[in-house]
């Protein structure tokens, strides 16, 4: 059964704690993001060794495999977004449903595409992927995004970038927004 698409604008997690997973943006420092990204991605990758990793717990919830594939792609896309916001060379993450082409700076603020995660999940058939391969790819993608966040000089942390839907981020708020996604999905799988 297909999952109902998530149409929430999750940027509210930058203003207050998430009542579902407990993430509190005020409790996270930018410097902690690389370590926490690796840690939580590792926790999610570890769930893929379970015999039920590809089984949905109910008709409206992704399996651990689907969440892990999603977080892998989140890491890939945020590696790209960090480069856009830091104004370094951004490499297209090549994730189905994400268009990295045709982006132009508006008012001197770089713009990156919004991403339709549901299109990606269907196009890339998250539910049919090999759990061992996804675990390895997730680990690699988490390392890449952790390194991307870690490589941003302190002077650039206030750089602004705009998502194509109008949401504006600094590198610091982008890091918190990213980390919530990873932590939230670990909670989804374990919660």
C-alpha cells in the first residue's frame, strides 16, 4: 500500500522542539552536527541487519529499509545544499525527484531546489533495495555530509541560501534542519 505523501513544511523544527522525536534545535551546536550525523546514521544503518528491516510495521509507515534509503538521500542532498550555501562547488547528488539544474541566485542569495521525497521513494523503489547495500551507502553518505558541514569555515556559518519554496537558511539553521531529519527517522524506526 502506498504511503500518504508528507506535505508538511518541517522548517518549524528550527523554532521549537519536536514533540515526536524530542529534537531541540536550541540544544545542538553546529560543531556537534558532523559527529551526531555519523552517530545517528550509524544507528539507522544498524537496523538494516534485522530480519524485518524491509517490513512495514503498518500500512501508513515506512519500513526501516525505506527510512534508511530516505536518510541516505537526505545526506546526499544536504551535502549538495551545504556546498550551495557555503558557495563552494556543488555536485548534483543524482537523487531521483531532486532537480539540481537551473538554479539561480536571487538577490545574491543562492537558491537550491526543494525536494519531493515521495517521488524519490517511488522512483528509486526504496522498498525493494538491498538492505546491506543501503546500509553501506548510508554510512558513506553520512560521512560525506559530516565532512561537508565540518569543512565550512566559521566565517561562512551565517551565509544565507534559499530553498525554491522561499524558506531561507543559514548554514547553522541548515545543519539543525538536516540533523532533525536524521534523528527523527531513527526515532521512527526505534520508536
